[in-house]
């Protein structure tokens, strides 16, 4: 009954997904801000990052409140980072894309769960060079569980994607450390790749590894040329993995056709 209701009320479903995504994005802001500090996600309630004054619910509406207050805190007048409405809008947008791409299906639900875990990983790694175990391990478990219900992969494909994806990155990390005598890839990236392989299945590994390596190399060269970096300048690799995985999950059929054409 519920599925049929949303099927015949596409506009309402799209609005519902956008609203849900913005609310989830608001919570993800809390995770992104508090996890690196070791703080609880649920207590205390949302408060001003500068003066610590508790924010009333009517000033904590995703996206709208930031626009209404013109990016400034009502209690102390300090600027509120643009990252907050951006994360909320990004989450809402990607939830909507998932619904429009996959419809009211298990795949859509699985993608929304993935985004809920991956978006904080992206921004935390981007700023702190860390990938929370609570997110990556949860992602692995949910991806393996989801393989029993998913139409795009089997449990065997999922478990092989996890083992071979994570194993390949662990081997690269081990070889780099042995040859260069320093850490080149954090173990967080290994766990992230294992999760992405479990969710995309064995067939996703080639594209995710190739695409993330290409993106990483491109950005690395850009940093060297325009920001006076060096070949030893550290870049978080997690965001490149997540972007590549998203591209595969949303456009796997097109990617398979393109890669197949090159192979033939």
C-alpha cells in the first residue's frame, strides 16, 4: 500500500525524500563536527560553535535557518560556516538522485544508507585525514547483509569485493611502507575500500581503484603546480574513493559499456 502511494504521487515522494535528506544532512553535520573531538552525537543539543548557546528548534531548520540568518549566529553574531547548509543540501540532493535513479526500491534505501555513512567519512577525512571505524565497519556489515536482498549483486560477489578490495589496498600500503620506510596509505583507506567493494560487488573494484587513483594523481599534480606542493604533499585518499564509488553505483551500466568497448 505504501509503495503504491509513493509510486502514484511522485511529486510528494520527491518532496519527502528531499526533506528526509536535509534532516539527515543536519545530523551528519553534528557527526562531522563532533566525532573528531570525541564528543557525543546526541548530547548536548545543537549549540552555537562559538558561544555554545543552545540553538532553539525554530532556528535549526536545515538550509532555511542559515539563509534566514544570513550565515550568522543569532546569539553572538559570529559567521556560521557555509559547510553546514552545503552538507544538508548535498545530502538532500543525493537522496533525491537515488530515488529518481532507482525508484522506491531496496537499492534506493541501500544508497541512502550508504550516503548517510559516506558523507561524514568524506568531510572528516578531507579535514582531519581520518576515517571513523564506526562508519566503515558499519558500512561493511550493512553491505554484506544487504547482498541477500539486493538485485545487483550476490553475497559471494559482496564478500569477494570486501576481501579483494581491502586486501589489495592493504598490500599496496604494506609494499609502500617496506620500500619507502614510511606510511603511504592509512589503514582507514583499506577498511573504506573493503566497504566499497562489499557494496559494489566484485565487478566494481576495477573502476573504483582506477578512477580514484586517477583523481588522486590529477589533484596531486594540481596542488603541486598551483599551490606549490611537492610529491610528498599528503592528500586524503578517502574522498577520491567515495567519489569513484558513487560514480560506479549510479552509472554502473554505462561504465561497464564504456570499459567493455575499450577492452574489445
